[in-house]
C-alpha cells in the first residue's frame, strides 16, 4: 500500500521531479534541456562532479599524508563560489554550471581527505556533517531564489493558479497529498 502511494506521489510531481523548478520561462536558465527532459543544473552538475572527483582521486591519486592534507585545505578554496550563490550572481547559466562544478570538486576532495586522513572518528563525523550542512545551505539558497522568482511572477507565487504548477497541484489535491485551503 505505501509503495503504491509513493509511486502515485512521484507520478504527480513527475514534471518537476528531475528539474525541481516549474516549467516556465523564468526558470529556463536553471535547467538543462535534454529532449523532453528538464534536469536541474545544480543537482545534475554537482552530484556527478562529486562522484567523478572521488573516483579520479581514488583511481589516480597518490594518497600520501601530505597530499591528503593539501587536498583537505585546498578543498575549501573550491567552496568559495558559494559566495556567488548567496549574492545571487549566478544568473548566467555558464557561471551557475562552473559554480556547481567547483563546489562538487571541493566536496569530493573534502570527503576523500576526511576519510583517509588519520583524524579521530568524531572529527571525521563532524567534517562530514559540515559537508551535509554546506549542501543543505546551497539547497536553502536555491529554494529562496525559487520562491522569490515565483513571487515576482504574475501569479505572485500562487501555485494553485500558476500555469506551470497548477496541473501538479491539482493532482496533489486530488490524491490527498495536499489539503485544500
């Protein structure tokens, strides 16, 4: 029963499942357009970059203590583009992509160096929690910008009447995932 509800919910939000943004012109620079698919630039750039960074470091890196320590401190340099996100300067698609690549590389480097450096377990857990906090902060910034864009729209952030979100909201109400106001 619960699996069928999960499937139904995923079916209801299918139009935004991979993009996380309404399908409207205001968000066209926030997604990759691959045929009929719309993919979130943040997710589909950041996570693969983290994975590839980890794979390349493990496959080709000489993980000596000095290199791991250097990688640990260098990883923080790759997080500096978060400042561009906070200031809302990633409106250009290329800059947005480069920012996500940089943050992904920094995250991958920080994960590997944290795991392999001889830190106490509590320090490793704290650092990995910090990584989780940073990615959460990025998601919060993204949500804040989405809400701002929606509020500035002609529909004033009301997804019950927004042409891009109304079909999704109607399904969520119909299937009782959301309660009518």
